[in-house]
C-alpha cells in the first residue's frame, strides 16, 4: 500500500475540512482528486506529504510515516502554481535540478547521470528548447510544466500533483497525461488534484470526490451528472 | 612608492575582495528568499557584541561574531515561527542592538573613532591578524556554500516543496543565517556593520539584471562585489578624505545602475532575437 489513511480528521478552524477519512492508494494507481474550492483536496495532499499533521487518525505513506525524511525523498510534489520569489533569475534547468537535491543526499554533487535525468524530465514535459531560459520569463503554462518536471525528475514512488494542468494549453495536456500514466505503469502511485477530471479521463483509474469532508469514489459519467465542473471552478 | 600599492592599501584590497566574493554569494540566497534585511539586523546586533567585547577587553571581531550568531539563531527562530511576518520584530531587534552598543561603549568611555570604524568600516587599519580572520571566515562561508549549494538553492526556490521532499529545511535555514553572521563579522572592518548588508544585496541586484539563471546571477554578483570593493578603495585613496566603506557601497550602487541599463538593452535584443 502506498498511502493509507485511517479515520483521519483535519480542520483549519473549528469545522473539520476532512472528517473520518479512510483511503487506500496502491502502487501503479492513477487517481484523480476532484471537488469544489476549499473542499480539502490540497489539504489531503499536504497530509500525505507530512506538511500538515492530522488531528485524529493515522496516515501511512510508503510503509512509514510521512514525517520521515527517507519517506519524503521518495515522493514528488508539484504545488499549484509558481511558489517562488522572482527576485533573481532562475533557469528551467535549475528549477528541475532542485527536484533531485533531496534524493542525491547531502555532500554529493550532481553527476553526468543526474544531468541526463534532469534533461529527460525537461524533455518529458516538452520544454527541451527552453531549458536555459529564465523561468519567470515563460508563460504560466510553461512554468507549470517546469514545476511538473521538478516533481518527476527523481522518479518518485508517489507523485502528488496539485492542479498540474493549470494554465497548460489543452492541446498539450494529453501528452502530459500519457507521461503520468507511463509513470503509474512503471509502479508509481500518481495522484492528481483536478477541477476537470476530463484532463485525465483516458489515463486515470479512479476519481475520488471530496465533498463535506468525505471522500466518495465515482465514475466519469457520475462526475458530470452530480459534480458539474463549471460549478466547481 | 605609489600610495595605491602601499601595504595598508593592499591589505584593504585583499580584505575588500574577500568580502566582495563571499557577501554576494550568500546574498543570492537571501535575496531569493526575500530576507535581504536579515543581514542588516545582524549587523546592528553585532554592534552590541563589539561594544561588549571592547568593554570586556577582547577583540571586537569575536564580540561581533558571537552576538551575530546568537542574533542569527534568534532571528531564524522568530522567522520559522512566523513572527517576522511584519517588519516590527526585525525593527525591534535592530534598535535593541544599536542602542545597547551605544550605551555600553559610552558607559565605558569608548564611544569614539573606533565605534565609527566599526559602524562604517576602516579597511586601511586592517591588521594582519584581522586579515587572517577575514580570510578564514570567507573561505568557510564559500566552502559551506559549495558543499550545500544544491540544497540551499532548492530551499531558496520553494521552501514548502523542499520540506515535502525530505530536505532538512530548518537546519539549512540555520546554516544560512549563521553564514550571514560570519560574513557580518568578516565585513565589519571592510565596510562596517551598518553597510555590510549592502554588499550582500546590491551586487546581487546587479547580477539579477545581467543573467538568465541563478548561477549566472551569482557569478555576476561576485564580479560586481569584487569590483565595487577594489574601485571603492581606489576612490577613497585617491580622494584622500573619503570613508572607504561608503565609497565601496556607492560604487556598488553605481554598478547596479550600469547593469540595469545594459540588462534592459540586452533583454530587448533577446526579445527581438526570439521573435525572428
């Protein structure tokens, strides 16, 4: 089991965002997390990453605690949008290489093989021609792809992606979705938060919807019947 | 002999060049993390350390070093707990340090030219012993930066993602502010405690105008830092009565404006080239 939640409760104030959550994500699964704004999708990811502590219940990730550095090094995380200061220029290559820093370990330098991995991750998101460019001079969609490459570069066992297709042209989304499916087929667990599960219709295994602190598994057809993406946005 | 090559001036060049290399190197991480004022805060606190050192009869450099490191740890603790979200806490620490320094020095009858040298720099009075201390501190800062470069950059780019991926973010933050403290002590003689933070920030701003990558900006910043220090010392020597700390920082600001103009023109050419 890659991720297991047992009766997890979490809230930012008095009212819980998530209540009594039980879930199991297995290796090789591609899961889409859907739900309205503020429903707790990003919270669920942050609990899985050990960035938040559950107020009740237990969370197991990759057979251990999400607070262990060794476990965290086996996860890849792409937050929603650019979360970095734009004070200094940073190249696409530098941003993606930063994703390898944890798995390389302290005191070790980047070798030729590491740079090959960085270039492969950049190519996988279609930014090969822009690898030397400053990230902040690129479009929002290109920046999002660079952040996605940073999450992919370490070949993590668990990929947690918060709105990974935000700002990315619709024409490019199927290729990115296929790349994520390839990762899942290779044994990784891929979890993508999305307002629009259609982005991953062809490649995902399950859609989980968070509503009123509870998680429900639904089909694509049910999503469109009961959870109008337009309303969710 | 030309005064520009007199022993005391050569020592000023060497001390200035060392700080001119190390300060912008660390400054790149501070600026990227929007912590530009941390160096200022530690400089103010270090002044209290200098005063206590002078009052107790030991070297001002060591007093500054101890107080700057203690201040660094305090500032990082406040920042990590989210208590530096407003600039009020930082300002309180600034003023506490400078006021304590003034009170202690005046109480011991030593609020004189020495205090001005510490506050605004006096590179021409750098002793051989101080030069060795500056060299050791700068080499230590540069060596630590080289070893932890990829980790420091990952945290500077996105602290939350770095933490989520298993990097020891809290320890790296402490390491960064302690290196700032070492630089404050190293730069005290060159540009003074009130201006050392400028050498951590202004050359970095210059580098940011000329590069397309973090590493490129760092190289340009180091170049600007060294050039500022050397030109600032030359200007101070040639003019005779100028305070070198001020001339170094003003030279640095002058280089920034040159870089801003050059960088803007280069960006236009880059855009036109990309559009063809």
